[in-house]
C-alpha cells in the first residue's frame, strides 16, 4: 500500500471518528439526559448528517 493511500485512509478514519463521536453524544443524551438535554438533538443530528456526508464524499472522491 502506498504512503498516499495510507494517508488517505487515515484521513477517512478521522472523518468517521468524528461522526461516531457525534453519534455517541446523541446516544448519551437518549440514554441519560433526554429530559434535560433533548433540545440539543436537532443540532447534533444535523452535525451527524454533515459528518457522515463528508466522510462518504471523501471515500468516494478517493475511491476508498
């Protein structure tokens, strides 16, 4: 595997990790604080959708 491919895969992993972290925040709210923090869900949902879209676009652009 070329160095460039390794770097691209690392970047994709970072983008996926960001989406996973946002999903984790949503999960924590649903599990623990839905009654007090549910107001955050629409914004987090939008952030998650954007992060997933960005990761998928990067993957497609670089044929990974």
